[in-house]
């Protein structure tokens, strides 16, 4: 069953999600929610979906970057983005820390801010300590695009949207990003807009 993805303006996107305990995680309710979020993310399609985006104010998100999502992107662009496939997984009650000071600036979008993209500066390397869908403690070390996905999803769990962090003058509709090749050279674009 697919769930409806709520859009910006819905107060649930601005609330901090509630922590889940291990009993809840193993409950049928949460296990079914995870399954429905997986289906909803794939249908969208998206590389991540946080519980507040389907109206559930919980510290839970699903992530997956599939081979068919990146097959159309050039090897050069993938290398620039540091993007590669990420198997489906669940993060619960995550704690995020930044590793080092390096950052990257790329366009990102959000299923809850339909039709737009903007440049967001994010840490390049992060560590996430969380629980998985079986309630087991997991430490994730991530960099590049995967690190960006984690930061975006964990922001959702704390009531933050990418628009709070974006370079406001880079905001574009997705349609215009294609039309004007906005995504092609982010550094050049930033220099022009500044
Ligand atoms: Zn989002």
C-alpha cells in the first residue's frame, strides 16, 4: 500500500519526530509502516523517505539509491557527486556527526517540496549512529551523495527542510533545471549568482 506524501506547509514536517523503543520497532504496526514507506519511496521515486513525510511524527526513515536511478547519469557526473548505489535500509533514532570540515554544494530536491530544486551545502563525510529495522545498533560511515541523503533525511526527523539550508538564489523549478541546464556546473552558477 502506498502512502500519501505530505507537502510543505503541513505542520507535521516542522515537528521533531518521536523516538521509538525496541518493542515498538518490532511491532507489526511499525514493521508494516516500514514496508509501506519502502513502496511509497520506490513509487515516488526517491532515494529517501522520512516518517514525517507520510504524516507520522517518528524518528524513522528509509533510504535506497538504486542502480536504475543512476543509470542515466554520466560516469563523470556520478564521480563528481560521489554517488553510487545504496541498498535499502532503515534508520531509527539517528544521531548525526560530521567527520572533518569538508563540504560539497549540489542541487537537491525533496518529495515534500514538489517541483523544485536548490543548491544546499552539506558535509561531505558523516557518521550516523542509529537502530535498524530489527532494533539493532548500527554505525554508518558515509560520504558523498549517500552522506547527503542521510543528512537530508535526518533533517526531516528534526523538522528541518532543505529550503532552510538552501542557497536561496539557486532555487529553480525542476522543469527549468532541465531547460537551462542549471545542474551542469554548480560552481559556475554560484559564482554568477553571488
Ligand atoms: Zn525531503
